[in-house]
C-alpha cells in the first residue's frame, strides 16, 4: 500500500447559512484545493459525506451535484453516510483509494444544512441515526442516549456533573480562539451547571448545537505530497462498530467501538496513545468527550472526568483535546464534522492554528462517532 | 493490487415485503454467506447500500443495524448512497478494500422497502435523486426525465415506441423464468403499446416498478476464492459521472457516464465489448436499456432500438441482455439493485441460472445507473 498524505484543507464558517449543503461543500472544497495548490480538474474522485440531506433538503445523490457545482461533472463520486461519523468514514475510504493506487488525488469531505428547519424537525431527522424499531418509538433521541451513558458513568466511576461542565467550559474557551467556530463565547462552570436541563443529567451547555457547514480535505500520493507546501501524513485510518441499540450493549460505561478503532489505528501506525500530541474527538455531549478520552487510552477508565477537571485536556495542558472548540463550540454540521476535525489536526500539525496552536505537535488523532456509539472512526496523522 | 472474486450471492424474492430493509438485507446476506460456505463471523467489513431509508423507514445509519441483525455488531460498516447505483458503488469500494489488502472478506449489498408507502410519497422520495434546486420544483420526476431522453432519441435516431416496447416484452419474458422476479408474467407488444401513458412517449409497461427486496454478495481474496466451490472473478469495476441536471448535458442522446465507465472497465480488464457474453443493465425505463446498449459499445448509436426489435438481446440472441428480467420485470428495490444484478451475472457465469441460463457464458457485464444518468457503475466478471 502506498503512503498517503493530506495536502489541502478547507472549512466554511460554522453556524447558520442561507445556502444548500452542496454549495457549502463547494465553498470548503474550493478552499481545500487552493490550499493544495490544485485546480478542480486535478481531482480524480470525489467522496462526499452528508447525513440528513434527503429529509432536510429533499436532495439525495449529492455526489454528482457537488461535482457539477465544482465544474468537474465527469469525476466519479460516492456519497457516504454513517451518521455523525459520515465524512470521517468517507476519508478512510478515500485513503484506501489512494493507498491502493486507484487514484492519486481524491477530494473528500461533507456538508450539512439544518438550521433553516424547525428544531423539532431537525431533532427528528437526527434521531433516524438511532434504531427505528426499538429506540425511536420510545422517544430516545440522542440527548437521552447520552444522558443514560452519563448516569451509568456517574454510578460506576463517580464521574460528576461538574467534570462534564469542565469539558464545556474548556471547549468554549478553545472555540473563542477559532475564527470559524459557531460559538466564540467563553462560558463559566456556573453557567453550564445552571443551564436548562435537556435530559438529566445533561444540561443545555452539555450539548453540541445544530450547525450548517462544510469541510473538505485533499488526499494524495506520496509523490504529489513531496511536491506540496506542507504535507501531513496519514499514519492510520481505522473503523470499528458496536451494537446498534443501547439495550444490546453489555456495558454503557465502555466505549467498545472507540477502543477497537483506536487499537486498530495505533497498531497500523506503530504508535501508542502516549505518542499523541493533539486530539480532535467527538464531543457531541460533554460526557462523550470524557468517555472517548478513556476509550482512546489517554486516561484510565473513570479518570476521563478527572482529566477534564484538572485541566489536562486544555490548551497548554498535557494533552490538548479539541483545540478547535470541538463539536460543542465549533459546531456540529454532522456530514461535515469528521472532515472538519481532520482539517483542524492538519492545521495544528502544520503549526498554522494561530491562537489555538498546540505548540510542537507532531502526532495528531481524530476520533469521530456515529449514532449510539455504534460507529467509530479513528485516524492518526503525523509530520515526517 | 490483489485479484478479487465473488464466492457467494443471495437475493430475496423481489416484490412486496412486510419486513424492514435491514431484515431484507439480512435474509439476502444469510443466503450469500451460506452460498460462500462462510459463517457471519468470517466477515471483516460490511458495505451497505440503501437510498430512501431515512425518508421511507425513518432509519439512517443502517450499517451497524444490519451488522447487529446478522449477529456481527463489531464489524466495521459503511453505508453508501448513489441513487439507483447505490449497491454497485458499494461493490466497487468493497473490491478496492479486498484488492488493496485491507480485508480478505467483505459482505456487500443493499436493500430497500417502499411498497408500504403511498405511491405519491415513494415517487417524491425517488425524485430526491434529481436536482432539488432546478428539477424537482419543475415537477421533473424520473418518468419525465426518461421521456425527454426518449423524445431526443426518437428525433435523432428514429428510435420508435415499438422498439421500446420490444424491450419490455423481452424483459417480461425473461422475468417469467426467474423465480425471484416481481413480475413473472409475459406481456405482448400490443399490451405495452396500449398501456396507459405515464410520461409521453413512456407508457406504464415502459417503466420499472417500485419494489421491496435485498441482495448481497461476498467478495474475497484470490486465496479464499481458490478454496471455494465456484469463484467468479472480478475483472474490472469502474465508476463515472456526468452532469447532475439534464439542462447541463450537451446531448441527451449520449450516455456519457455509461461510455466513460465502460471504457474504463474494458481498459482495466483488457477486454472489448465483443468479449461480453451476458449483460445485466439498468433498464429503469425501456429507453434506458436502448441507450445503455449503445453506450456500452454493443451497438452503434441509433442501433440499440433495432437490436431490441430484431431480438438480438433476448435469451438465445447474439447478446442476451437482462436474463433476470431486468429492473423492468425482476423489480427495482433501488438500494439492492446493483448487488442483485451482480448476483445474476455470477449465477449465469456459474451456469446455475436454470431456465434463464445463457449457455456458455464466460464474461459478464453489469451496468447500473443513478439519477439523471449522472452516476454509472460498470463491472466485468469472468471465469478463469
């Protein structure tokens, strides 16, 4: 298998937009191609991630639409959907296409637009990523899923609501440094704890927002990477799954798919969790960040909450997590999220993250989760 | 890149089912795994195709659900959607995963369930595969798209309504020989021509039906194939695109994406159109079969209709097309269609197609089209 690198990244501002997801993707893609110093005509395959475009925009078959908008309608396209892990899944398959020699230049990313919808409609569409037979009829939307996980962790490990609140405070502090974040406002621990209950014990500030946005990255061969300005190498890209329904999981306090994907990625790269300098991970709810930092092997089971409380995961801490602001503050345009996380890690490893730069970062990890912790992608990136 | 083979295929009966698409896929997958003499535990990756499950079944994120139903919830899964070409796209990526050495055994397929919906609702969801900005607001559903293409071909080449009707008669005759086909009833030329107009010049019997069903195939390495009962080799798998909207296409009488994908597939396999013995192609409307037989290089532009009229594409003719009955008679469960076409060609090359067997077939071609002729997949299969 050939070595693969990312040589261009692009992300739209996250927030509310008055454009279709196809146009948002095109904006991000144009930025990524310019960053890679490539014209659209250099693209040999387009990997496109979107989750609820059928429901929210009456648009399926988005790949050729995106290619048409970019002026490259002949390029083979594929649309991927694996709930919130969508564009990270697309990225993993794009890496396979380049590594296997099928293509030399793949444009991969995604976009989502939902903020024009009424909130209850967006909530309903997001819930389609949980099981329609057992969970949706019970009214189990995602805040409920993660509230159950939070309760299980609180009971088993002594994880506290204050520890979860620390995650929100940190990610808002980081997001305030990110010009493209949806929320660029710091918040206090007291504000988080006093915010309205959404699904007990989760409060408003424990939850990431609905977001419109697009993100794209350019994946190329080693040969093209060596001719580029500042390549970032893909050291590993791994996927793993777990049972679809909560009731089939043996232990809600274990992030099984995260553990499996992380072990697979570390093995591919010949690295261990201690080698990672900077992390973008899937904090759809604050408890998800705590659980992920444990599943990725950064902290012992039960210590993820303590790490947040002690500031180990903040910018300047021993392992900065979500310097972009994370899903919590940067925003969560579901089909774009994985690609945006990858864009952030590439930016960090290039040393171009400005006020939110993690100094000296040489190895970065991206973790993206789909559905009821059922799909997880983990990729590792590094400098030479 | 490693050689890749299909060693198992499974297809549910096509028609109306009272089960979810996930269950339909599982039924097909169990048949495919039994055919391959593998247990579900041997599967290393699951590639799942579905198009309108979000809209029709309130279910996204179907990959891990399918894995859970099959009792292999830990297997990495990806859902693909490229309109009607969905599970053929999934197949192409699965071939890449095995060819590149990432996995040795990939289960790939798809399913769809729409017949429980009111017809106007199903029509609306299918239309999401056309452009939401320009085409849907104009009321351009797919019968309209292919009626426009038919009119253009009639004007340019002298293609006739009778020639289109011959395609329907042939595919119903073939479908009557397929125990899993939705329509197992022969029809006459007169019945087709007298059937109600849907979108002039297309009549009811020029159109494929809505269908529920699932299909799956097992893709493996050369090493595993050599230990199997009757492997069929993947000689090529290619994708190509064309503009999303009809108004961006320079010539409605050219199947550009089909031409591009076919040329790419022939090049990969080192074969020409003359080498093909049996074809499953995308006859969502009778005119689509005529256009595809030209785009794939079997007949000169303008001669596709003549070929249908003269019986060259019937069982026993010089190049049997759609021995399964095609989408027209076998049915079109959109997310399952590509995998079902592949299953038919594998069955033909194994010599196990019973009454619809194409005698002595050694090379087979599968062509699947998505949306307004915007996405096309072409794969070639062969015996050793």
